[in-house]
């Protein structure tokens, strides 16, 4: 129970107790003795009515609609407000004890009925109502009944709203409460009839069971109809969701099939190219080896070696991409870390790139030591991949820049080229598997679109990340490898 709900329940119980104490001082014992038989019959109807109720599922909270209002409110003009309140409390307590409800719930229900019926009785007597139901007192009886119904409805709505943690105004608009109001209004309309019948003959009172039963059944039918409508709407919405999900699954499967077909075609094409070259080289050497000069034979052999290395790299990328799909594959990369200077790793990657691209100038800029805890091979492979791409896409004569700097608690190793650059909208997609962008370069050497995917996965396996950012001079592409510095070296 929330704090607000506890305060509300406590306040209402105290108010109900005070009002009951005041009403007891105004008990008309002479009138009670005079109509004792009618009071006993009305009390019996109230108790039975409290035990036989309609249950409504109000926002996942069961509420009960009772038809006892006819006899509880009918006691106001018959025996006075105090007697009506005492009988209503009796019916409520008997019903709650029978259902094994807790003390707080029992006290709250009793206090709620005290306040609601006291309000109705006060309005009735204030408008001139007395111990006799006549044409002249019917307006007062109707006004009192409305006051009784409104206060009872308001008190119940507030406690339900607080219990469900919803705004009170929203709780007042809930459909099951509308059903309760309609039922209460129909039941209260029979109160003056019950009083008149009781004044004529108590034996006729059971005849009121028929119209009250009709109200009961009508309310129950409306509740069931609403429940069936809600269930049908929920089933329809569920069917719609399932249909949408089915369409989405079919679309995803179709897209997966298309991507699979495109992937097989792309990989087959890229692997076929170096294989075709290798087979062609060996074919020429076999058929024309006697007619080739030594220089021509050397050139063909180097061509075969280059294409073999290219084929080897692509196969290694495919195997490594498959390795990243397995959790143990990523874990093994993080298990072999040692403390190293990222500046030395930068120089090592630059030296290896110069050996592979001897016609390309690679400028290295560093700014002090950058101690990190990483797997050396993983970092060098990331930098090597980035340098190979930069050399591939940079125009002839333009240098590739390699730099290492400290940014806060991170070492940032950057590779920057002077090529056509990467559009901002493509900067996340390029890290997806099997993704290649046409960058309008004559130096493009093909591939299966796994280089940057593997590079980012390697970076993240070292608790770092690989990003593509705006280059310093506004042209080309700049990739940054972010690695955490060892804590003692991170500095302020």
C-alpha cells in the first residue's frame, strides 16, 4: 500500500468514525421501535444483497456491484439516517467477514458506507424529507439518492485510482464504473417503492426481488457483453500483430535469402579473380616457359605470388569473421594482453606498411609514450588494415598520415588518407560484414568487404573502438583506433 493510499484510507476511516458517533447522538429510538419489523426485513435484504454481488474487473482490480442500495437508502425515510447507516454497516461487515477480508478493508468499507449514506440522508432531510414518502418529498428523496450515489462512487473511485497508481480523473472515466453508476441509479429508483410497500404490508416486500433481479441480470449482461467485446477486440489486435510479425518474418527471410545469394556471388567472384590469375600464370609458364625470358618468367611468378597472397588474405578474413561469431573466439583475443607502448605499435605498423607499399610515403607523428594493455597482434592488424586501405585509396604522390595522441584516458591512433573520403551517411554501414563502397578510385583492388568489420571487432576485443571521423584538413578519410590507457598512465 502506497503512502498516499494509507493516508487516504486512514483519513476516511477516522471521518467515518466521527460521523457515526454524531449520528448515534441523533438516533430516534421511538421510530425504530415503531417500525422494528420493517427494519428487520430491510436489514435481511441488505445482508443478503451484500453477499450476492456482481464482480467487475476494473483495471485488473475486482470491484463488486451490490443491489442493496434500495433497502439501505430506503431505511432513511423509513427509520432515519442513523438506523440506515447501522444496517448498512451490519451488511458490509457480515459480507467482509464471510469473504475473510482483512481488518483494514472491512473498516474502510464500513466507513465508506457511513459517509455516503450520511451524505444522502443529510440532503434528504435538508430538503424537507421526513418519515413519510409522499409526492411532495419525492424530489428530496431523489436528491438524497443522487448524493448518496455520487459520494459512494467518488470514494470508491479515489481508492481504486490510488491503488492502481493512476490519476483520479482517469479513474472516474473508466467504463466499469459507468456500469456501476447505471446499476446504482436503477436500484435507488426502487427505494421509495420499497418504503411505500413496507408501510402497507411487509409481506409484499419479497415481490421487489423480481425488479431487483431484472436490474441485477441487466447489469450482469452488460458487463459480460463488454468483457466479450474487449476479448474480441484483443483477439483481433493479437491476430493483427501476429499477421504483421508473420509478414516481417517472411520479409526478413526473403531479405536473408537475397543477401545470402548476393554474398555467395560476391565472394565467389572475388575468390575467382585471383584463382583465375594464378591458373593463368601457371598455364603460361607450362606452355611457353622455353620462349619466355628470365625477366618475363620472374614477372609471372611475382604475379602468381601476389595473387596467392591476396587469396590467402581473403580466406583469412572469412575465417576470422566466422571466429567473431563464436563467443570463445572473441574471448581468446582478450586473454593474451600485455602492457605495451602504443607508440611503438604505431611505428611497427608503419614500418610494415612501408615494406608492403614501398612507393607510398607514410608520415608518422607521435607525442610521447602511450602505455596500453592489449594483444600486440590485434592492434598491429587493425593498423595494418587501415594503412592498406589508405594506401589503396589515396592518389599517387599523396602521403598517408599515421599519428598517436593522448585524449583523456584514451590513446588515439589515427590513420588518415587523401582519398575521396566516406560520406557521413555511410560511416556506420562500412563496418558491417560484406560491405564495400565504391569510392571511385583506380587503385581499388577488390575484396570481400570484411576488412573494416574485422578491424572494429579486434578493436572492441581490446576494450577499445574503431571510429571514422572528419579528417583534419577536410578531405580524405580519417579512422581512429581508441584504446584505454593503463590507469596509472591516464593522468588527470
